[in-house]
């Protein structure tokens, strides 16, 4: 929140300025909104924001005000800096507070989630933004089950969940390489429990099965090898998995 407050303070000087409205303009709010839209199309984010902010701050009864509020958030998303993404989240949250039943509330909620997916770090790093993204996507799924934006929301959900699962898997893989198999087994099972649709679960199946195999739990390992073969036509682990399955089923007993 302090970062948002600081960023808002930095732009406060521009927020109250009125854009150039020709004398006698009958619909100044529409004029400003259209000018902001034109500037946004050209990715002139600062100029666009001044027009949109003018509509939001100075035309409280304007029918363009809700869309101008959303457009403000979009300009911050467009800039794609850490600061601007925080400001984008603030704009979309405020929209949902002011207009909770608006026809475009689903758009605001989805872009609120997007403001966090755009901040997600590599799996080896802190996943706070990823967790925030998942939380906001879940809100979208619950509140707007019939939204036309559902496919996009599902795509973001998979992206965010994959990032969390990859982070979890990498911890397990670290344990695997260190040959601390009990820790690896617990971590890999946790990945499959919390995210059974994890895109890269073939790696989880294989290393979980290998961890079990290497701790002499071969009967427990076999189903994970078989799931890998059943669910993945392509995987870097297929060849080794096929060998393990053949061995465990007795087809490769000579090399056991």
C-alpha cells in the first residue's frame, strides 16, 4: 500500500489537470474520453491517463466515467513496470468498489488478477504475486461463471497455478538430487494433491516414482510410472519410465 500511495502522489499533479477541451464543446466528457482512447491506442500512456483522469475526477455523472476508470487501469497495465502494475491493481479494485454490479465488473476483476500475473517471478523466487493472482482469479470464477471472459480467466489460472506448482516441484527436485528421498516424496505428492492438472506433472510423476523406487517402495512407485505413460505421449522421461515399468512387471528381470 505505501508503494501505491507514493506512486499516486507522484502523479497527483497531473490528475487534476484538465485536458484541452475546445470552447463550446457540447459533450466535453465524451471528447476527453475519445482523446484518451486515441492516445491509449498509440501507447501514449501518460497523455491517455490525463484525459481519462479528467473524466473520472471532473465528470462524476458522466456515462463515460466507469469506462474511463477501467481505461486508467489499462494504461497502467500497458506500461508494465512494477510501479504501474501496483497502480493498475488499485484502479481495478476501486472500480469494483464503486461499480460492483457494472456490466464490465468481470473485466475489472480479470484485469485485477492480470495485474498480479504480470508481476509473477521465476519459480525459484518469491511467489507472493502468484498467490495473489490465484486468489483474484478464484474470485472471478466464483462471481462471473457465465462471463465471456472465462476462457481467458482459465488461461491465467493455469499460468498462475503452473508457476506455483513449478516452484513446489523444484523444491522437491532439490531434495531428490540431494538424495533426501522422504522430503522429495512429500513435496512431489503435495504438488499432485494441490494441482493435479499441473502442466509439467510428467516430471513430478517420474521423480516421485524414482524416489519411491530408490527407497525400496517399488509397488508404490509403479502406478506413478504408469500414469506418466498413460497421460503423456511426449515426455523426456518416457524412455526411462518404460524401462522401469518393464523391470517392475518382470519383463526386464535379467537386468534387475
